[in-house]
C-alpha cells in the first residue's frame, strides 16, 4: 500500500520546483548536499514520448533515479545520497493524451517515485502548441480527463502545478475550483498567468483568495505557493503571514543561492569555499552520470553544464573573469585544471 507522503510533511514544507534542463538527477543531488528541500520535483517528461517506442528511452532517462541510489552501508545522515533517498521525489509529466497519461502513471511507482504531478502551467510555445502545459487551462474538459486517467492507473498521490490563468488573472476564479474538485493530493499555484510569463512580480495578494477556494472546495488538498520565493527565510516569513498555505516551492532561488533550503544558512551567505566545494561535487556527479549514460549508448552533453557555473562562481573579486575562462572549457578535466590553477595563484 502506497502512503500519501504529502500527509507526512512538516507544515510550511519546501519544494524544489521542476525546472527543465536543471532539476535532473545530478542537480537534485547537488541540492541535496547543499541542503535538501522537503520534496523534489523532476524536470517534466512528456507522456506521449514515454508511450512511443522512439521516445521511451529518453523519457526513462529523464525519470532516472539510478545515480541517487545510496550504498546500503551509508549510515551518515549527511550523506547526500541518503538525503535524496529519504526525500520524496515527484515525477512531473505533461501531455494531452489521456491514454498516455495512464501508461506513464502506471509505471511510476516501480520507478521509485513518491508522487506524480501534472504540468498545467508551462508557457513554452512548443509545449502549448502541442496542447500541454498552460494550454490545458484553455481545454478544461481534457485537463480533467488527463487527471482522471492518471489517477486511475496509480496509487501514487497525484498533484497538479498550474498558473492563475492563461490570459487573465481572474481566470483563477473558475480554473482553480475545477482543479480542486478533482480531489488532488496537492495543488501548486504559480502566482502568475501564462501571458505574464515571469515578467511581473508574483501575485502574492491573491493568496488569501486561493486559500479560501481550497478550504471551501477541497480542504485535504495541500496548497503550495510558487513564484518569486527566494529562500528558507522567505518561506518562514510567508508561512507566518499565510499559515493556511501548506508548502512553498522555490525555483530560480537556487540559482542565486543553492543553499537556499538549508536552515543553517538562514542568516549567512555561503562562502566562496562552500560554493567551490559544491561545484566540485557537481563536476564529479556530472562525470559519473556521463559515464553511466555512455554505457547505455546515450549521451549526457557537456555544454549545458556551463549554465551552472554562474551559480558557483559569483560574488567575489575576479568572479566574472574566472567565469569567462570557465566558459571556454570543453570538458570537466579542463574546468578542474582551471579551478586548481586559480586557487594556487
Ligand atoms: C529554467 C526553467 C525551467 C522550468 N521548467 C519547468 C518544468 O519543467 N515544469 C514546470 O512546472 N515548471 C517549470 N519552470 C517553472 C518553475 O517551476 C517555477 O514555476 C517558476 O520558475 C516560478 O518560480 P520561481 O520564481 O521560484 O522561479 C521552469 C522554470 C525555469 C526558470
């Protein structure tokens, strides 16, 4: 019997937001070492890719938890492998084909996930053109069918992450009730419309109205708020102001501070050494993952790793010069050599 992990979380729990190209198995592990949230989300996986012969392997790679497996002897609670293994990971999926939702949902439990989340908020044009993400707000009948299909195929808790509306803020008044009527385990509301992308401040002023809707329609659904939340200190402030909100999701905050979930860093910034240690850990996981995928005749390309350097090499004299040099590197060995030569200067 699967337990609904959402019911066992502390009040005011924290969630690492799903971020395509960012929150894969490697980065989730990096964040585990810096300070784990209460819940991880994966990047989103397309249900129709999973359902197709051609896309299945790629979908399964995105849903990989393999390098997260802790050695059985791991006793140290600070071991990041262990942290990841005890922190629930929710697989986020998107698409518009109810039968494909069913197919992927039925596989998730065996893959080791604690929950399934349906993306109904992504503003990406390609995703929306394919009828997924925020486009679901415009096809509510289909959205409900997809939720029902997913729920029918798994005993894992099913949740939805969405926005206030597609074009207008007021859409939340009909869209959120519709979702809440589906008896979801959790509902994450990114406090912006699709049209607003991330260009305007999140509409925190609407939180009390959203709480009222949740309390009236589905009091057992965990309400998670997302948008412009920086770190654990900010979470604690918001939790005091809005005690009825169950959880708080942080996305881009990890780029400003990867230690943003760590209570030990609540009143201090990570040092240059903290960040460089974390970068070295990221590089070692990158190598491990690359080897793992090569063995499976797949690839873990180097170029996307470059996007992460600004997280670690930041806010100290000479940081931007070092970053520029790092951007010229073409593999982890040259990154390491450069970092070594900089510290021995
Ligand atoms: C690089 C990037 C990739 C994202 N990918 C996803 C995704 O796969 N699924 C999703 O629901 N949201 C995705 N988002 C949106 C975030 O989960 C989050 O809702 C948004 O960034 C607002 O939260 P924040 O202000 O804390 O960053 C992505 C955001 C970014 C910046």
